[in-house]
C-alpha cells in the first residue's frame, strides 16, 4: 500500500527561506521513499522523528547547502510521501531503509542526522552498516540500549514517555491521533517544545501530514515493536546486537528542558561510542532544538561536520 498521489500537496512543500527544494522518490530496501534535497557536496541525510516528516529540517537544509553539503531529508517508511507497507517497522529494517537510500543516491556514505525516532534509527544504522555512515549526529534520543534501560528502570522516564505506552493499545491510538484533524499532533508538538513555541502554521502542516490515510498507524508501529519486543527473542537479539560500539565521530544534541526524554536518559550514551564523542546541551530548549533555535542547532552541527578532528 503506497501513499496516494493526493499527499503531494502536503509533503512536497517549500521552505521558509524561499530557496528551491528538489523532491523525488528513490527505491531502497523493497520500498519507495520520498526525499527532499538541496546543495552539492558530501551527503548529509536527515531523519525526522515523531510526529513529523521531512519538513522538520526546513531550517537546516539551506544552511547545510550553503556550507557545501548535499542535504537530503527523507520521509521514513509509512510517513509523508514514502510507502506505507504492511510490515517492516522494526528498527533493524528501518535502518536498512536508511542505508539503502544512501546507496540509491549514489553515495559511498553519509553523515546521518537523526531526531527522536530518526535518532534511534541513526544509532542503529551506524552499528549495522558502519561503512555507510561517515559521521553520526543524534538529537533528543539516547542510544537504543540506554533508551531501553531508562524505559524499564527509570520511573520518571517511563512517565514522560507515557505516549509510547499508550501506543501499545490496538486501534485507539490511531483514532486519537487523527481525531479533529489531528489536533493531538499539534498539542504534542506544542507541549513537548520549550519556551520558544512553534507557530500555528507549522503545527497545521504536521497535522495535515498525520491526516494522510494510514500515516497514524504506520508512524506508531515502530514504538509498538520497541516495547512489545523487549522480552521476545527478536527484541533481545536486537539489544545484544546494539552492544557493538559506534566507531564514527558522534555528536549528541539535547535540549535541557526536553519534557519527553530526560537529560540523564540521553547522557551516558557515549559509553557505546569508540570514537570522538561530543555532548551538547542546549540550555532552555525542549524536545525539538532544531526547530526551537534553528540557528544555534545548525551552527553547532555544521561546525562539527567541518571539524576534521572532532574532540572527544
């Protein structure tokens, strides 16, 4: 099942700078993925989180292009303009989607930049296909093993992630996400942000994207796998596999006021990195630092990408 043509008006948007964004579809890992791209140079692949799509990187794309990079933002499987398949939402397969897109773009490797769920998948891809990941930048998401332990052992983190526990119910979460023109999506992004709140127009874009048929179901399927597999053989195998260290320079970004992911949950992910690791805490920002203070976020990211010897 693929996204209908009517989604084009929602997902093939422009960006605030007014610069031209190129949209197209690429095939990877048995599915079709929508990408938006700008610029030429080394590939930087941008991975969105929940409940968003490629457009969340609208501020970073022109900054990266101006800095000499090829900025590509993809819609993850089941979201935006990408295919909505009946299966394939476990993190290992979603990571293969990402590395497959890198190959389909004709690039030898990429710097992966992931936020939230996109960050979880970026961690995973760096472990599973290390030769295809040149550098790793993750925002608002701990390493998968840290995420798992925090969800199971930290009562405060479990409470902050109540939406993930709620996603385990059948059908009701999908209905809640799409009710009243996806009003819940707007409330989530508003409530998860810091003092620099998103404007109503941006919230409406995300609400419209979630209202595309099947998006709500597909976008929460990864979270269902992440929780329901914890005691299953496939989940235990994935957790063991993620013991393998990340061996590329890693930038870890986090908002000090993030109400979804505690700082202590994210901090310490460097124990799984056997390469230069840089931790950057944005004071006064929430769960979406790349949108709440795009200039600070883009500056930090680009300076790190250009640093030939990033510090530990």
